[in-house]
């Protein structure tokens, strides 16, 4: 079976599944109704994120403090900072999320699995791994699925696994395949972007991803979500989690009428 035939087969399988189950729709409320989301409810969807390599310990301390104050769902950091963040958040309801294979996704599966085990051991309860886009675009779908499975095996049963598919680099057909492989490999969420190397979350991609995964997986909007308006648009399109560097500003502006 050549590459084109394999793509067509996977797309056909997804289409058939959608046809059997019906096409999931985004939440019925429109953007204006989404503005009625309570501050706490909106904050509870946010992964407050700091992934810049130059981020200082003091900056991460402030991020953790803000996350606790606003009631963010998690703080998302590079794996090397997980232990510090976990200590800072101990006793709070805010979870710790670590990226793996970030931002390129081009590391070996063994190294991603090792990074995952280290992050989980250090206190991460959620893992956001970056898909191997090069393998996907080369048609090595088995390799992509095995890569995700390697990370899944390195987690604990209660660990949430999100797969960043880097939508900016993918055709619509490749987005379908990436989501389907993530589902088959045991992911809990599919996520749009790293926010590095261009691109970011779009309403169009979220609607497509929701159509592909149905109710099987959650969807995370990540990359370029900086305002309350951005966040609410992503929620209206079906996002169940939002990764952002501007969590505090988003929640604060949500308090303001018309924010």
C-alpha cells in the first residue's frame, strides 16, 4: 500500500466512524454567551504556561503564585523545572504539566519516554508531548503511533497525556491522521501547537479536531491565545483546555464587563 492509499484509508476510516456516531458539535453557546463564563470556570480551563528557555526561577515562582491565586488548572513548564514547580505548588489544587520533546518533537522515542518518566517522578501529573512531524509527513504512521505509545507507557495510569500535533505544519489530511493516531495510541487530549516556530490555535483547527476525535479525546488550544476574547472563542469551538502565557491577564479581563 503506497502513501496516498494509506492516507485515503485512514481518512475513510475516520469518516466512517463520524458517520456512525454523528458529527459532534461545538458547545451550543455562541461567543457572546460564552462571555457569561464565570471567572473560576474560565480559570479552571487554563494551563498557565512558561516555556521560554531563559525563564528565571523568580519568574516561575511568580507564575505559580498567580496560578494559585486565579485557580488555573495547571502550570506547564519544561521538564527540567518540574521538580521546582511541584514543590512550589504542593498543597494547592493546581496541577503540574510538563512538555516532552519540546518544541521540535524530533527526539527519539526512547529519549521522550525517559524525559516523561523523569517528569512524572518529579511531580508532573500531565504530559504534553510533541508529535514527530517529520515521520508523519514522511508517511511513517506506524512510527508516529509507536512514538506516542512509548510516552504513554512511560506515564502512570492517572497521568493525562496530551499530544501536540503542530497543526501549522500539517495539511487537513495530515491533521486527520495525527488525531487518529493519537487516539489509537491512548492519548487523552490532542493539542494544536507549541507556540514556537510560527502558527497557533485557530477556531477552524479546533472544529476539525473535534470532528475527528468526537467525544473520545479532549482538545487543547495552545499557541497564540493571549486575550479573554481569544480564550472564549476557543472554548466556543470545543476546547476543553487552553495553554497560555497570559492566564492571569485573561482571567482578570474576564472580570471586566465586555472583557
